[in-house]
């Protein structure tokens, strides 16, 4: 499953019109969205980058005013992490990767007043993106890239969702378009006033179930921490590997 997930991530990036290649790396670039999690590189399978290729990668990020950063499963290319550390990169995070196969989803606890549906109007997409924007620490209104991501998920064969509680926007997220039947549940955020009420679990389960209804064979995700991992485990997700987030400090 971990190899299938990395193949998915690489194939999905290659579909983007804004991706580019540097040596043995493919870079996911979002010109309208500066968020570091939306801009990163991944190595080719079993890549063994030289110091010069890593320097070229750093220069490419900096020309585009982005943080030099990579996300990948270390088992996919074991020689890459040591080469990056030697070039001055610092590990941001080592996160478990979880997946739920079709048939493995468990029902969450019900949440009073909760309604989950795909955004349909401009106002609904903006409301969903606003929940994501503030949920991930942003200020002001959502970026164009956040709205575009939700639209792309909805229009490309994936799923996007806006959760409301008694009519108030409470959560948002999406499952990206599938590659070989596999999709990623990402961008899931719950508004501060609605946390610890079961909204995240219910929204995640709705997104996962809808993906399966559309023919997905598995959905994977990266939990944000142990507490979040327990939430996903409660609806049927299980660990299948580890992902590395690594970047070069701007200083």
C-alpha cells in the first residue's frame, strides 16, 4: 500500500499543469497558493540525488518564492533523506500514513444538527475554503488556491465537502481524484467553535463513504497528530507506512 500511495502522489502531481522537474525530482507547484503544504517536491523511486541536483532543486524553489521542501515516503527512495540532511535540510515531521480500504469504513457517532454536502455555489465553495483557511492558521479570507483545490476535487472525480451545524459552516475537506482507485483525504479542517464534538470524524466518514460510492478502492491520509490519528482509527483507518516532511530553513 505504501508504494501505491507514493505512486498516487507522483501521478497526481504530474497531472498538474504547474508541476515541473528538477533532476530526479518532481515538484508540485501552486502559483496561487503560498502555503508550504501545497508546494513540495518528491523524488523518483530509488533516486540517488547528487549535491548539484539538490542545489538545483533549492534554486528552483527560491526562484518561485517558495520554501525548498519535500514530502515523500522514505522507503520509496532510501538514499534521498541522507542526501538532503547533508545539504542542510531539517526534518519537519515524520507522520504515519493511514488508509481505509473499501469495506473497512466504520460508522461515526452522530452529531446533532450536522449536515454534510458537496459545495455547489460560489458562496458554498468560499465558505468551505474559509473554514480550511482559518483551521490551518490563516488570517483574513481564503486564498484563491484553496477555493480552486476544492473545485478541482469536486470536478475531477474526487469529492469535496462543506459541513454545517444548524446552518453554520463547521468543517470542510476533500478527497482528491483517484489514481488507480486510490484517493487522498486532505484539507480537512473543523472551525474552532465546533471542535471536540465529533464533526471531524463524521465529515471524514462522509468523504470516505462518498469516495467508495464513486468507485474508489482505498482512501489514504496523513493524520495531524496522535489525537487525530485516534479519530481516524475510530472510523476504520489503519497505519500503512510513514511519510517524511523535510525542508531547508530560509535562514
